[in-house]
């Protein structure tokens, strides 16, 4: 098993309900993610579309949404924001890749294995 990287996300970085783009970690271990907070629950996924691996945002940290779903800016795949499942467009049946999230004092600890 490879090395695991971790980073702390603080509540001020993720306003309630907004889709936020973040870069976690440093250098070769860094990952681009999107995060959404609902109350005390934080969801974090890689900012990479399962269809063709492109970034999901149309500009850094700017995400398209339609009818409560995240829309990939490359070819329009649509993802549920509860669970990250792709429900429309190319990549249908796939899903966003979640990162492990653990609530800690001062925010959430997020873990990932560098790619
Ligand atoms: S890369 Fe996202 S829909 Fe094609």
C-alpha cells in the first residue's frame, strides 16, 4: 500500500452548501479536489471526471450546476452531490472519487493516496 497524505480543511474554507475547489497537500502529493459542506458533514472528491479524466470546473474553483447536480465542464456529465454518482451524460453509471474525511477539532482531516 502506498503512502497516505493528509490535510486539514477548516470550516471557513467551505461555506455551507457551496461547491469549493481546493488544492490539498504539496508538491508531488498535491491533489485538486472539490468539497461541499452540509452542516457538520463534509464531502470531498477528486476534481477529476471519471469520463475522460478532465477537471470538473470551467475555471479554477468554479463549478457548473444544474438541478442540484454538478455538471462536468468538459462534456456535460452530471453528478449527484449526495454520493457523487454520475446520473446523466458520458460516464453515466460511474462516479466521483471520494476522499476519506474525518471530523476533528478545528475542521476535517482529509486523507488520500497520491496518484
Ligand atoms: S471529462 Fe467530464 S464529461 Fe467528459
